[in-house]
C-alpha cells in the first residue's frame, strides 16, 4: 500500500523528464531576432550572442541571467525558425537598430532542467508537448532555452544545464459549442 501511495505522489515523467510549473517574473531581454534555417541556428546564435554581450557591456546594461535562445517558430517542414539570441537585463535603453528589446510579461511557465548536448534536446521539447497535451495547456511563444552552463568553461556536454521554458495558458475547450 505504501509503495503504491508513494508512487502516486511522485511527479509523472514525460520522455524521462520532470516538468515543473513555475511563475515566471516579468523580464527584459536585449537581443537580435531573425528567421533562419534550422541548420543555421547554432551558427546564428554563435555569431550574434557575442554582439549582444558586447552591446550590453558598452551600454552598461546589468545582465540578470544566462544567455538565451528564443524560438517563436520551429517549422521542421519548411526547415526554418523565427528565433533570437538574447540575454536578460535589468533596464531598457535606446540601442542601435540591429538590437531589439523583448519584454516578457510575468506568466505561468513550464520548466525542464535539461542536462546534455544541445543537439539532443528534442526529447525535452517532446516532453513539454506531452505535458501540455495531458494538462490541456497551450504554448504562448516564444519558447526559451536558457543556457545556464557556459560550454567554454565546461567541456563535458553531460554537465551542460539548459532550462527549457514554455509559457502556457489553458487550451480552448475542444468541446465548446461554436456558433
């Protein structure tokens, strides 16, 4: 009896991942946004994140967290993603036009702590989709990958921590009668 009861209390896993529900605070980000081919995501990120870090340093912006990838779309059929390389900062300032401000409102978020190589993160995203489906939720873009571990400082990909964050809201009731 006790074993069954404890197992019932344990968090269900999705694709091997535990999904946490959190309240995400309003956060300002500075970054660059572009539609790129999925094959070029890491190149775009690698080329643009240093520029974002440089403008933050030049403008004396207080960085408040880890560098992020934002994904408004990820269209495998078309092979494209509308994405941004961004960093969270404390304040907003006028910046050169190649940079954008992203103010994300406080919201309910789902978070997975993913450990491993970026190239193998797909299961964490599938886990999010399954969790949302099971809990009648839908995603509010962008999806955020917050790269907590600096690959330059930690060569072991098994130790790379990425927070996969999905903002969510209740999905429309599919049994609702439409006029």
